[in-house]
């Protein structure tokens, strides 16, 4: 069996040398053959940024020498094939798949069930270590150990990070490999290991050595214009001064006119230094930040930028907070599963977090309403009457776009505004009118296109009667409704009636401009004339307004709603509607007879269309 063997007793200090993955078994695919092809499930590939150095240490018998050192084996990793971690020999005609190869017991006693995404180190008997993370327990140094294969390796940082996170097994080795170590430093680690072993065990013999470096690390090369560097630093530095500072850090620097060409040292070419700004930072740091004089920023404004969408969001917040007396809240971008099930009642189209803050908060916010309801629950014990609102982005598993990078697809992200009005008052009508008024008057105060209301599609969380859809033109942009009692109880809202509204803020259209007009204050007084009518209960106020607006009279200047009543004094199926007429003349003060004539004309028009009667 191939494992870790040593000529030194198990009680020695080799464990101090067997640091991280320095002492583990590395195998090649051919007996004394081509060491530059490591195998990825049997298929040869070059491993960039990977260097390994192996030496065989013998304390006596040399019978196995090189034949033992370069035993057939392979470096395994993940593929998308049908099997996970089978062992496949290049020299064999058939594949050998071992079920037990999927299991690995680490040095810390943790047993792993390996997946097809793991980079491992293995021999004919199975996996002996999780590459870059930790070695296996079965190949640790034992009392009977008499031979050692020492491996010094470098691994891809991203792969090691994923593996360590996948098994929640971050080690000092993985923490170092995650930082993309310079592969050229493998020689230094190997030399140090040999030096320590020679000092501790002078009788040790090195009988074999393999140095495999398929693809050498390419040193980063960066061109920086001296004029650009001067503008960014705000200070002119001499080329020789810059060269001296950077050469102290291992850079190779050359100049050609205004251009400075730099070759980055290998230990900084692993992603640490790659762009001009990195060089600027190096120069500034070496020159000393304290040696730069403070300078005021000089800039010019070519023209004003009017961001209508940002202005609209600010005006909406001011309108809800100042005019409507609501409190703004801020919630997390995830939702509690209890409120998702209660309010949305479905997880279709909802994104989930791979690492949620808690198991019950794995859903990404697709609506503002669940978190608003959660806020209502928290405030119910302190207040009997309150109103809250929130503006934030919601995310849906649909309409993916790549606004920044073609390789990165982002889900639907739209800005929403939502509010909740909670009260212990049993007068649902008053609560409904209050919320409807807030939404209806929003367009006027924030200067956006008008919103209208219809009953087309009832929200799943809404009461069966008290609900409205909100439209901008023919486009539905939101909902307004009383939270259904069953939903309230599921959320934990016990004693409050809750009215909710939610608007797709990105669908709201701010007015591009507003033409102000001037109208003289009337020289003669206007008269408010109230009329109480008995109408059919199905007649809507908007139809009454439309009818009065169609009356052509220079003395009639408008109509407004006063009150609506249904009760014992009104016949069944009927309602009492009180409206206010604005009557007046620009030329004179009207007499009572003239005012009565205008009011009578309005009454006749309404009576003809709706069968209304004057209520005394």
C-alpha cells in the first residue's frame, strides 16, 4: 500500500515539518514516464499555476527505490461524468471504480463523502488526502513508518476555497492556498524541508526527486503613462525616483518616453497587482502618504442633470412621511417563511439564498408585504393606530438580464413602494377611504401621471370585498386592499385591522414638465350649494362627477363630494349622497333665484340619468 512512510520514529518532530499538505502522496500516471501530464479522471490536462516537488526519503533498504517512488496513480478531481471518484489507470484497458473511494477520513477525525467537484490525492488503494485542505487519517505517520514521500504543491485558489466551504473544514493550509500563493516559492518550501530533515536526521538519504511544473506562472506586465500617474497622484515624481521605489519591491522597471513598463514579481502576479491603479498605489505607499500636499478638487459643471426617477422617489417618501404622517421602515432583503406562507401563499418565482441567515429566512424578498406584516406584528403590542411604509427593491426569478457583464445574469430587480395602515377601529370604511385617499392624491403631490382604481383581479392576501387594483392608464401598477382575517391570524396579527397597498415604483411615470397657469382670484363671491340626493346603491361617484361635468353653464364651476349615508332612514338598496356645487359669476353677484336655477338644472340632469330624488 502506498502511503506516507518515514525512516524516523513516530515520536519525532516530523509533524512540525508535515505542515498542511507538505507530507502527502503525489502520484504520476506512468512508471518513470511523462511526469508533465497529470490526469483528470484519466484525461491528460496541464494544471496551470501548479508545481509539485516530490522526494523519496529512505533510511536503509533501497530495494524499492524509483519503482516504488513513481508508482502508477493519478491526481483526481471532478468531472460531470456518471460516476464520482472512481480510480482509472492509464495503463489499464478497463476502468476500475471503487465505491469506497468516495469516503475519506481526515486527520481531524471528520469523515467526508466526496463529490465529483473535489480535488483529491489518491493511489491504487483509494483517496489519501483532500488536496490543499487536509490529509487523510489512514496515511498519517505511524510507529511502524519507515519511508516518506514529501510533496510540496500549489493549488488553484478558487477550487480550494470551494472545497473548504463545501465541507465546512477551513484549515490553515486552505486559508493559505485561498490567497493564491506564488508557485515559484515551492522551491523555498522544499529547500527548507530538506534542511530541517537533514538537521534532525543526518542518516536520512534522498533517493529520488521529481519536479513537475507544467505551466510556469506568467509574470504580469503593466504599462503606465507617467503623465497619468502624475495626474492621479497630484505630484510629479522623477522617473529614477519611481524606479528606485519599485525595484525595492521586486519590480523590473523600464522607461520609453512617457511610458513606464513594469514586470511584476511572481509573488505579486497571482492577482494582487494587475492594473495601473495597483502601480499608483505602490508608488504612493512607497513615497509616503504623508508627503503629499492636500489640494482642493477642481471640477466644472457643464450642465444640470435632472434625474426624474430619483426626484420622484424622494417626493414619494416626503409625501408619505410628511403629508400622510407615515413612518418609514427598513427591512432585510429576505423574508420570513411564516409570512411568505401567510401573505404570498406560494414560493413560485421566489429566489432562495444558498447560505441564509437562518433556515426560516431563506427566501429573497419578492414583495414588500410579508416584511410589512412582520413589522405590524412587532408594533401591535405598542400602538393601536399607526401607518408605516417602505421603498426597496424586490427580486423575482424571471426576466434575467446582464447589464454589467455578459457572463453574469441578474434576475428581475424592480423598485417598489408599499404601506400598511393598522388600527383597532372597527370602522373599515373610514380606514379604506383613508388609504385610498393617500394613494389617489399621491400623483398630484409628487407630480406623476394619474393613478386610477378598478376591480379586476383580487390579490390572494386580500379581503373578499374591500380591495382595488391600481392602474396607470391601462397598465396595472399595484394593489390596495384590506388584509384578509385568515391571513392576519396566520401572520399573528390579533387585534388590528390592516389596510395594505403596494406600487411598482419603476412603473410610475414622473411628469417631465409642468406648465403653470395664472387665474385671477374671483372678484365676486362663489356660492357653495349642497344637495342631498337619494340614489340607487350601485351608482358610483365618478359617474356622478362625469354627469355634472357635462352640464354646459358659465355659472357652474365644479362639484365635490361631501358625504354618503346608508342606514335606517334610507330605503333598502338605496343610499344618500351629498354633493357640493360651486356656483358663481365673474361679472356680478348672483341672486338667490339665479343660484337656485343652476342647482335645479344639475338636479334634473342627475335625476334623468340615475333616477335620483331630492332628499329632504
